[in-house]
């Protein structure tokens, strides 16, 4: 029995999929104690969009530490915070014509969603909130109430109230109008469903199975919220920071959410950080009304500024389009022909191969395990974890990307002989 099995809690999960000990990582590769290389198609669940230990991000962090920069300051004013805010405004918000106030929350994505949830209810004075089937918004009680997975919800040990789940455009007959259904619910005085303060939406449901919402659907959702005085909250925790080919995943639809939640890759380096963006008129918390000891990670501010500057300078987000082409072509030409039951969904640098209709039990789990055995770190998503989730760094080179894809093909061929 190793030290992890002997001492660490049973709740540990990812290490069960990757039963090795990693001790080094650089950009798109991770290395074990014995020097074996693994190509990372997992990216820290989306926290490492710019790769592991990216020199352009690490060097400013190291210099900040060497110069005795402030490491903890609650929400006091610091140079690191001021420089990040200025960079974010000038490089991200202003070019997109976005006017948002920034709220620095506790260090993880669920903290940003908790803040948005609390703020929406405070502003609209309504308790109910709409979320979508297939949604994942976090594991603390408020965010968990917004999350649809039975497995995740069963860990709460208490009721998860005041959230109504609406149908996402997936898994229904194509003629079923999900926005029309929500409209009917809101207009029907006998629907039995209370009008929500907000609707929380991922434009791409990552944990839900790489389900990409159609542009027209997102535009209709925005209009529905406007028509019914409902706040639209876009959760950009996993698919933001360029993952879909634009900094915000909602940009492709030309919509402006009332609130935006961010975490994971916003820090640039994998350091904990979360952020709530809100329209200025929604900035209604009283001083200290929502706080946390570790809001505003100073090292993360330094990394976040460096990451944005690096991504803009190197045209990283535009480069995602090429990653999209390579992955899409690979799946369409080399994976789907292997079995008529396979399907593919994806956008930018997040794609999924759906094995749910295959005749082999637990096919996705078997393919993922074979990928890991051959040197690719990759995870699963979706209903019953039947979707193989391909999520490389936005900075990955063509050679490493193709090497990893070749391993996926070999793994599929082993399982589907």
C-alpha cells in the first residue's frame, strides 16, 4: 500500500484514472518519477490552457516572489491587483465593448458561482433559479444545487432547493423547442414553477458531455431573459479563456451576459483564482457582504496578467482554430469510420467522442485507460461518463497534438478490434 492509499481520503478521484506518480511537467507534457512522458489532453480540467510551467507566465511570478511581493492581502489594494485589473480591462473588456465590474471571490470556480447566485437573488428578490439538464457549476451547496449530476448531488447529504432544471438542446427530438418550452413555463400561470431570479448557462457543457449550444439558441435565451426580467449568468469557468477560440465562449453568439463567472485558466498558471464579472448596475453587495479570506490571490494576479499579455502577443486564441481543424479532421476521418455508433461533438480545443451507443460495455472507460497506458492523460465526461474528452493546451504544438491523437486511435482500435 502506498502513502496515498494509506493516508489520503477515499474521496480522491483523478489519481484513480492516472495511477502513476507525476513529478515534473512542461507545457503539454507530464513526466513520472521514472521519466515516462505523458501528453496532457486533460489540462487540469481546463486550468492549464497555456500549458504547464509556461516560461512567459512563470518568470513574472518568480520575479514577484524574489522581490518580496505581497502574497496575501484579503481585498486590500495592491500593485499586483491594480496591474491585473488594468490589463484585463484594456486587453479583454474594452476591445469587446464590455462594461463589467470585477468581483474577486474565493479561489475556485464554485465560489464565483456562489457569489453570482447570491447576488441574483438579492437583486431580483426571488429565490428560484433556472439551470440546465447536464449542467455542472460546482460542488459547494449553492453551486451543487445548480449541478444536475445525480452522483454529484448525492454527496450533499441535504436538500438542494430553489433550482429548477430546464432542458438543454441535447437528447431530445430535434423538433423539440427547448427555448419555447421555457417560454411556456414562464407564461403559464399554472406551470407550478416560480419565475427565476437568474438562468445559469454554460455555452458548452463540458462535464455534461461536450455539448455545444447553437448560436441562435443562445441568442434566443438572451432575449428570453430580457423579456422576462431574468438575469443571464454565463459560467465560463471551464470553457473560457480562449478554449472555444475566443476569450469568452459566449462571444460567438454576439450576446452580453448580465454576469460572467470565471476561474481555472484565468490565473494563467493553475494557481487558484476566481472572478465574477457583473454589469455595473448589478454591483449591489454592501462592503463585506460577500467575502473570503483568500479572495484575490496575488500570485494569480501576476500570472493572469502575464497570461493575457502572452496570449495576445502570440495570437494564442486565434491559433485555437487550427487545433479545432486538426482534432475535428482526425475524429471525422480516423475515429468515426471505425464504428458506426460513434459520434463527435466539439468546438475549438474541447472535443468529445461519444461511445454511449457502442455495443461494448464501458467502452469509453476502457479506451481512456488504454490511452493512459500508452501515454496520454485524458478524462471522460457526459452521462455515464461515456464521452472521451479531448482538451489539450491552447499552446500545444502540432507534433505533440498529432502524437496524442495517434495514441487515441490506437487505443480505440485495441478496444474495438
